[in-house]
């Protein structure tokens, strides 16, 4: 259920991210520029699950901009989340970024990976003032994907900024 009891500040102070794991090269320059612009401000906090693609890009830029990053780790057994992140390079990026985060939130265990991802996405929405969606606008490929998190945010009344290049397919 969306939160309704938390007042929103005039200027966002907590910025969350949701987005695709695979980002075509054609979108990277505009996505990077958009994230940098949105993260340029005083006293910001960045909320991310540190997943492959958009989440790790967002965290890297936030850290480069001096923004505190909070890692929201989906509730999976043991180190299973890390093994779900993809190749060795992505897992190494996850560990590097996690070590640089100011805060870590471990979500409760969920029955499925999809539910774990969605619960983490909803937690980010419920704790942010603005959600950046690195999203092609298409429905989620699986339950709990980017499209579902964006829909949840819009239903919850959280402002969403979509960063993507029109006409570019996620692949």
C-alpha cells in the first residue's frame, strides 16, 4: 500500500532509482547527464539496490557528486542477491559500491526473486521524494520490473523523472 502520511519537501532530498539492467550505448550519454543534473544539490541522499545497469550507474554518479548512497538490498537468502547480479564484473561493481554506501537496508526475505526486487523497489519509492526511472516506457519484462515500480510510484504520488532516448529499444 502506498504511503500517504509522509509530507514531501519542496525540493527533493532523497532521490531513488529504478531502471533496466541492460542499457544500450545510445542512451548512456543522456542518462548520465540527466542523473548528474538531478543529483546536483545540497544534502541529497541516493537510494538504490545496486543492481546491474541503471542502479550501479546511478550509484557511481552519486558517489562522484559527493551524494550519500543508501543501498537497499532485496530480501534473498544469504549472498543469493549478489549471485543474481550477472557477470563477475557486475558483482565486483556491486561489492565496490556497497563498500562506499553510507547506509545499508536489508529487506526482509521474500518468497521469490521477483517479489524481492519489487519489495526493494517499493521501499525505495516509499522513502524517496523523487524517483529516477531509467526506463524505455514499456511494461516490465517480469513481475516487479521497472515498469511495475514506476506504476507503484505514480500511484503513491511520488514524482517520477524518466530518463531515456525516444525510439531506442532496451534490446
